[in-house]
């Protein structure tokens, strides 16, 4: 059984080197794609695999590609602007397996017949930028990039682009704006997908780092083999990022749906549980945009639909653990503060609402809150995302704003007493 | 000073030549300017505008949006302590307080000797090493007061010069590849295949 695909090389000390890459199957997927398969056949394998985008939205990669507007010029952009709090899997992949990323990006470029490829990496990933550039340089040197790759008729360039510190640029239309040299303002929809109008107005596919890092394996072993892993819509493996108050935080690649949150957090193989004497307060199953889960959700398997059915999302695959020494008011405040700081400022509900929620939660946390603040917070949330439901309704251009209410709402609904103690007694019951 | 030096100019021109539209080089060139001067000066923004075919105001509009691009001088080492949720749950605010004490500056300020600027930053994707911090975007963690003190003294003594280069995220990045294939050639080949 295979339980490692994208992370297969990560246990080698020298996983980032060309030598290790080539000694462990590197280039084989790309060679097979270019020399034995047509672009459509590669795309078909990815559709068969049912590879879901690993960036957060979980959209089928094959379907995304099929939406590409037919135009003579089209672009591929790899989204490595990983900044969703507590998500660190792409950081790991760009630093420790940059050749796999470049190979995957080239396969994707072939499948969609891209004219030009940009790998956009978060600017803070200084070491990752160095390693990916080196991998690109080494790919040119062995004709894995550039003109007539491996003697085929396919030619393409990959350019590495550094971001400059803006969470919003992970949103694909914002990323494209940034790549055009502008402020990272998400574009107004429709068109809903850059596959229609993207970079420089041309059709563009934006794929996440982990998504394309799966492609060498899929091409080599076939879409069917990938689909055999996991179940339902959740196929293959995922690199889960476990963090927070757990004894062994870390990246864990596991077959989709095969283990539960309880396994991930408590199993010896993974998180190894909480500190002695601590109880689980809550956990977030897929990045801070997701509604929180509680101890009663521990037996839900790590699968896209399974988590969605329970009212949250697997999102970016980052699981954040909070034990009973943590204060839920403080956690909700810190998450809201993040969104308030990272709001691009275009839409009023997000820009103003986020800032007010940040301020109000902070005053509650500092013991200066009022009882009416709880209703006020929910009212603000409702203005940003009417109905405060899941998946969230939207009054804004992008989903950053609607990502604020889930944490605030979860904390108020489940930990009302904690809020009231802060407000009435001016103290934190967890301090 | 402030406009690109000859050496930086040739790197800037190489970057501009990579893209179908030169404006795409705006952010990379801001990183270069920062590498040269420590921050993105007004003169550099004017020079970048000339190189990418926009205006100084447009470059400033872009540069002022991004946290990493500094429009005012900063210390030789920009230390960013992450306080986002994963780090907070493991003591990031205590680390930040310690950092203020050790460096003897409040968050947002630069030490008298111009060596350190202290920032509180959002998640840096180093969450399994929480609480974490970055120094000129090189990552460290998990940190406590003692290991933070030792990090600072190593930075002072130059012991980490290899690991933590001066400001500027592109400082060690050089593209070694043939000139990018002109879009027209790609278009032509595609049309040829289609026939």
C-alpha cells in the first residue's frame, strides 16, 4: 500500500537535491507524459484520478483544466503563496522537494498546452525560492525545461516569481493581479475562473503547489491507481499540517479518509496526543477559515465530504489543536485579527466589519467587554456573511471576509460562558 | 545611490526580460531595490517605473500594499515574531514580550545601533516549530527566551552571516537558463502543430 506520494522523498536528508530526485523516480512522470501521452491523455488521467485541488477550495483539477477557454495563448500559474494560518505543507514541499514541484508544473503545462508558466512563491520563503530557482536552473541544464523538452515537440519556460507578503494573494485572481505588478486586489466575478480571463487577460490555470506535486506520480502510475486510494470524492493522499497544542506537531501524509481526527491528534504515529493532564477543548479541521470542531467530532475521517457533512471543511489540510489551557475568546480574537489585518480593503463589510470584530473581541479578552457585545459581534458577522451559515454567504468580492464569522460564531456558540466570565468578572477562566 | 547601480541594473533588466509584460517585474524589482538600499526608496520606485513602463505612483501603489516591502529604513536584521494562532497556542506572545526586552525596543521599532527591527508577523508557515520567528525571512523555531537571546547574540557576532544574508529575498537567486522563448515562437509552433 502506498501512503506517501507528494511526501515520498521527504524522509531523505538530501531530498532537495537533483541526485536524490533522479535516484528516486524523478523525471519519469514528465518523460512518460511528453514521450508517450498526448496532452489530452494526461488531462484524462488527472480527471480519472479525481485529484482535488490542495489549496483550500478542493475543486477538481481535471475539471478546472477542462474549463480553459480555447485561445492561442494560455498561461499556467502555480500558487505557492501559502499563508493560511497553520498551513505549512507547501512550505515543506518547496523547500524539500523543489524538483518534484518543477516536474509537476511542467506536466501541468503540457496537459493544458501552456505558453508560459510562473511559479509564484510566497516572498517569505527565502530558502524555498532559492531551492526552486536551483531546481529550475538544473531542469534547463538537462533539457527538462526550455525548447523541445526531452526531445519532444513541447517547449515551455518556467519563471519564478516572489510574492511580497500579502495573505490575500493566495486568492487566485488577487495572485494574478500581483503577478501583473499591482496591489493584490481580488477581481470582481464573473468571470468566476481565470480559466476564462486570467493573466494579461488570457485564459490562465492557477494550481496549488501540492496539487501539481501529485502529477508526476499520477502520470507514472495512472489515474486509476490514485483513485484506488481514499474513497468517494477524496482520492489519493494529503499532506496534513498538524499544529497547536499537540505533543508532536508536524506534517503527516495520509491516505484520504483512512484515519480520523482522533488518530491524527492522538495516535503515536502522528500527533501523540495532548500534554499530560490536558483535555481537548476544540480543533479546527482545515485552516482558520473553517468552523471549529469539538471533541464529539473526533471520529470523523479525514475526507473532503466527511468533514463537509459535519459542517466544516478540510480546506488547506491544516489541523489546529486547542487544549483546555487555551482561551477560546483569545483564539477567536487572534483569528479575527488576522483577517482584519489581511483584508485588502476593497469591500466595506470585510474591511470595516473585520476591524470592528477585532476591536470588540480584544476588549472582551482584556476584560473590558459588555454583555451586548456578543449580539453585536453576531450582528457584524451577519453583515459580512448573511445568515452566518456554512458554507458562508458572501457580500464581498472574495471569500476573505466570509472567513471571519466561522471562528467567531463557533466560539460564541460553544463557549458563551467563557465570554460571560470575561465580561462580568473581567478575568479569563483559563489563565 | 538609490537608483539601481550598474550591477543591480543588469540584474533588473534580466528580470524584466523574463515576462510577456514587463510590469510583472515590479515586485521582483522592489525586492532588488530593498537588497541594494535596505528599503525601497522614492528614487528606486521612479527607476523601477522607467524599467517596467509604469509610473512612480503606480510602483508606490503596489509597493505600499505588501508587508515585506519597506518604504522606510529598517534594521540590518528584520526579526518577525509570528503570533498567529498556531504560534500563539505555544507561547508566541510571551516570546514577543521577551524579544522586546532582549532587544530593548517595542514592536515596530529599530534598535539604536540600526541592527535589529522587531516586527509582529502573521503566520509564516513554520507552525510545527512554534513559536517561530523569521530573521530576514530565514526561519527559526521553536524559540524560548534563552534560544532567542542566543539567536540575537549570534546575529550580532556574525556567526550566522552564512545562514542569514542581508535583507532582500532575491539576494542569492540567479536564474541560469537560456533567454525565455518569445511568445510569438510558441504561438507559431502551436499553429504549426494544429495544421
